[in-house]
């Protein structure tokens, strides 16, 4: 897939105010500071599409971007940022969950996971939530260039083992790096097969 256009459409905290469309949506979400904005910019090829910040918790809204007038990329707020007040975290989580459960054209959630760390409880809980609610998702490991191949393989293996304790089979899995563009073609191909099934 070649991304020719990527246009910002709307930001809001009310899923019912999201664009009325039957075009497929692909949502990106993960723990704060997982590298989501960098991944979105790398994936689309537009360096300033999503705002990158050194401070975790920057994204606080549901952000819709129209890609090629064919599908929507949705940038969701991160979860698990300790310095944000409990009430704010609960509010964010509430509208994220509402968005995830009411959007009929949501084809896949890309659950971003920082590959540098051992399995994190909030990542596992979030993916279990998606599975319980039958929301299609894929695991996307970020920052793969920040550690050795051996350590990367071990961390991913640990996640797989944790998941297989309660899952019969694993969802699709991608390994990415915003710095080296690793995983870009694989992710775009995955999206393209859904958006253009006849190609």
C-alpha cells in the first residue's frame, strides 16, 4: 500500500461524535510512551501527522485521520500513565472503551507493546479486554531497534507464553521500529488486505 494522502479529520472525547462513515478504521493504542506517535508517523510517511512528545500522556483525545480517502487511522490516548490523576485516567479509559465497543467499522485495534520490557500487567489486561469483547486486534511490538535480537526474542517469547496461558491462539503479531522502519511494509500490507480484499 502506498499512502498518498493523510488528513486530520477530528479530535474529541465522545465516540458518538466520531465521523459517520462505513470506511474501515484501524485504531492504535498502548501504554503511554510506547512510541505510538512515532510509529504512526513512520507508517504514514508524514512526519508530523501525530504529535510526538518526550512527555508521556500527550494524546488525550480520539484523533481521526483519513488515509487515501479509503480508511481511517485512529490515534487513541495511551493508558497507564501514573502522573495523571486517577479520575483523568478513569475518564480516558471510559471513552476509549466506549469507542472500542460501539464503532461498527472498527476493523482492527493495533495494541502497541514496548518490546524493551517484560510482559506488563496493563498490556495483558487490555488485550484480554479486547478478546473478551470480541474486538479484533493485533500485537505490535515497538522500539525493536533499542535492544539486542536475543533480548527482543526473549521478551516477545515471554509475552507469547503469558498470552497462551489463557488464549487458545495468538492474534497477529508485528515487530516494528520507527527508527529503522522495520515492520512498515508488513503492517501496511495487513491493512491493505482488509481495505482492498480483492487486490
